[in-house]
C-alpha cells in the first residue's frame, strides 16, 4: 500500500516532505556494491544529506530531479540500523533510526553486466535440414478439428529465402533449429552478447512455440535434449548465459492433459486442469473452453488447481536444474492466483540456483511485480518503446524532447527498486513488435540514436535477432519482423556499430552503476552513469540541428570518436556522446 501511495504521489505531482521507508524496495534494496538507500523530497528542499551507520557517515547525492521532486541516494556497506541526516532550507534534522528488512530485494551480480540478444529459433539459422519435416507432424493442424473441417491453408515448409506466405506468423516453417544456434554461437560471442533469451524451444504446434505440447521435451523440429545440452555448455564456455521461455498460462491442443480431456470428458483426471464450458467439443472451438484471448489453439490452464501448479513448478525446476540461467515468463498477469504462483516459482527456482534470473512479460510500468518474492525484472517495453522509441522518433521538442524523456526516465527509476533497474531486461523490439527501423521509417541515424540510448540505461539491453543487420519488418498484419535473417546481406556497418555498443557495455564499469539526471532542454537529453571520477556523462540529441551541452568542470573524452571537450560539447543532429573524464 505504501508503494501505491508513493506511485500515486509521483503520478499526480503532489508535494512531498522528505520521506523514506526501508520496507519499500524502491527506497531500500541490495546491490553488489552495497545497500541502496533513497529518500524522496521536494525540489531544492534538501541541501545536503548523509547516511549514518555504526558511527560512520556515508554521503548521499541527488540522483533524480523531476516534476518538483527529487530522489537522494546513498550506499550503506552493511545490513543494519541507520539514520539519515539532512540539511534543508529549514535547518538540520535526522530521520530514523531505520531497521532494514532482513532479506531485502537484491540484484544479481551477473545481470546487467553485458548486453543481451533474443533468438526466435525457427527464423535464426537452419543447421540441420534433416529435422525440418518434423515440424509438420507436430503442428497444431493435426489436433485442431475445427481447422481441419474448415479447410484453408495448411502448415508447410519453406526455403530460407522464400517470402512470407499466408501462414507466416505461425505455421510456415523455415527450419531454424538448435544446430543453427550452435553454429552461430561464435558469432554472438564476437558481437559481444552475454545473455541469450530463447523463444520457446519445447514441443509445440507452431513456429512460435507458445502452444506447448510437451514442456519436458525439446521440439523435435529444433533438435533433442543432447543437442540442447551441447548448446548450453558451449554458450556457457563462451561466457553467455541463457534464458528459456516458459508458458504457464495455457497449453497447445496436443498437450497430454488436454487430449485426455478431449477423449474422456469428465472421467479424465485432468478435467479440472482446464475450464470446459461444454462437452463433447471439437479441439479448436474456443467457445467450448476458456482460451487465451479467445484463441482456440491456446486452452487456458487452471493454475488455481494445486495439481496444475505442482506440475508447472516442476517443469521450471527441471530446466533450471538442467542448466538454464533463468526464465522469461509469458503473460504472467493472466494466470489465476498469479502472484502466489510466481512467489513460489521464485523460491523453488532459487533453491536450485540462487543466481537464477526471472523476467516477466509485462509491458507497462508495474513496480508491484518486481521484488524479492516476485520477478527480478519485467520486459521493459515501458522504457524501450514508450520512452526510447518515442524520443528517437524526433517529434517536436514540445511533444517529446529531452525534458519529456528525462522526466519519464526519472519517474520510472524513482518507482522501481535500484536492484530491479540494475537487472532491467530492456528492449525496443522483439518477436511481438515491429522492428525498430520500420518504426522509424528506415532512418538509420534515428535507429542508432535509439540503440545508443538503450545501451546507456541501467540493466541489460536486449537486441532482437537481426536488428544488428539493419533489418526491416512490420508486425501488422503478417508479423514480418519474424522473417528469417538474410545473413548474406547483413549490414556490416550497423553490425559494427552494435559491436561497439556491446563492447562499451561490457568494459565500462560506469554502465553498471547508478543513473542520475543531468540536463535536458529542447531535443537534448543527458544523464550520468556511475559515480566518482570514472562516471560517464551521456548526451543525446533527437533533433536535426546540433545541440550544445554545458559540461561539468574538466576535460571529457567521447568514447566513440575520441574527441576531447572542455566547457561545452556539441551534440550532432540525431547524435550522441558517451563522455568520460579525460586523463591529463
């Protein structure tokens, strides 16, 4: 409830006195370097602040400033009681003492250290044409009586260079597989990838794989468990962690429990695994049972049923034990008793691997869905598309310039725990959106601006396969963003640009540190990353005229061009700077 009141106050722009609550993860969370403590205050109310613990003082600094409010931040080295000392316009005062939670929300040290990459297996690389036809024997068509009776297009195999057809979204198979992923692992290593997110790889009835037929078997069209073992081992040897895609809300028509219900009706022990409205029924008839978004091929699971929960939790445990480093969860808000389910999921997965990373597919701001008993991060479309993409579109500054972007970023980072921001799963495009170049009308300069901004934010920037090749692809109407990657025509200039971003993400310690506001006006957006002498000042310009950035004292060198600036720097039209204090 306290987090709700804080969110409401931030949203409404209400005036706030200096407030701090150690039980609010947005104000107290654990980072690898210490315990993040944050204080909310009105603009320019606080002149100086410090944390007091064990007879020692630790400085706090203004981190975020937006909409008449400020967030002050400091780090404690130990988990224990503390106070906050303030110098304000009205004089000095102390807040506290405070006692932090025994088990604060913590950031995993390995997350947010390097850049990520998303693979949609059927359209990534065909390494074994011999398994292509197995897609047809598993396809939904074999189980969907409504589809069979209606006729129309049927699933089919395509050559890699074939154009998208009527079944492109879901039932036109191009043959991409785990053997192809294994072939491309050195490419991903060379690109700089440190985290790999795989769309569903388990037995299913479609090219996308979100209609699971067997949660415990690798899709034969993609390979087998021995090959998956080899891919994971090779990825780990290359320093790449891997997430699998988990779909607990619904199954496909070929799932054993659903098929048993189809055959035996109320006599099936799995009858209460689903929500059947009438029986008998034809598989594919969404009017006969609850289905996700009314799609007949996706019957909804009853996750309020203890047997269903136990089965799904055992699935997650099995694959984390197998060696996956974390889980991306499909549509978590749609489950029944969802928060209780994911609280138990996290506890059981972390019991197997204390460093397992959990990401929930929630597109909006939802700080109540992250925490020690919830997800480590959401899929941050609310950052990547609602802020980064809109800023890169280069609208008039009065509509969406630097001030608007910086305000929205600051509001988001005030609402979320620093632990969640440090583990942010940040993306602009994915298998569920248009590609960035299509969103930007093919403007490569705007695309570079967007990617540079995304890589400059806390957390892990996640690149959908082929974006580094400067591919186009609209989502509507035919999911053209999912076309196979034409590797022979990959744009080498864009790929080199991405390599530079991945390298900076991995090599610059400041890009693993905190975010702090600096300046925004017109099309100019700028903020700090990191702390102390090694911090970076990042600046962006979404307009077609240069912008002037006043610099803090000293000489600053751009990590891309090597140019050194002092006093002020020019940010080129649709340009950006990653500035670091120049050594003398």
